[in-house]
C-alpha cells in the first residue's frame, strides 16, 4: 500500500510539473506575440506594413510601437515593483531604438542614392518610402 501511495504522489507531481510547464509555454507564446518590436508580434506587424508602406516606413512604425510598448512595460514594471519587467522593458526599448536608428540610416543611405538591403542576405534594392 505504501508503494502505491508513493506512485500516486509521483504521478501527481508529474501532472503538476507538466501543467506548470504548459502554463509557462503559453505565457511565453502570448508575450512573444505582443505587437512590440522586436518581439515576433512586432516582426509580424512590420511584415504586414511592409507592402503598403515599404521597408523603411514599416520599420519606423514598428519601432515606434516597440518604443511605446517598451515604455508601457517599464511603467507597469515600476508599478508592480518587478525587476524582471524592468529588465525586459530595457531590452525592448533598446532593440526598438536600434530599429529606429536603422530606419534613419536607411533613409540617409537612400537620400545619398545608395541602395539599401533589409537584411544581409537579401539583394539591395531602391527603397520605397
């Protein structure tokens, strides 16, 4: 009977473990799909805006959304008192700022007549603004 009780306890612990792991994965999924650049949701927004606005303008818009989202995340972290939220907010803000700077560099290159490439592996082409 003691062995049976031990097996039931291990089974219950296993269920709790897998349930918590599933909760963590769903939380990360939802967080990563937020439309905040550079998260995947922000990349999706940028991709959706690419065709109507072009590569430079879509990067600018998604970067601004990232800056706003990062700032809101930082404010929420301050209100909650979470150091982890502050670290995540810093990451989001720094990457969104980098995206904004990259868009400005692409505009400067286009103004000088230099063809720009959205990624190192894509062929350079004249940007649409």
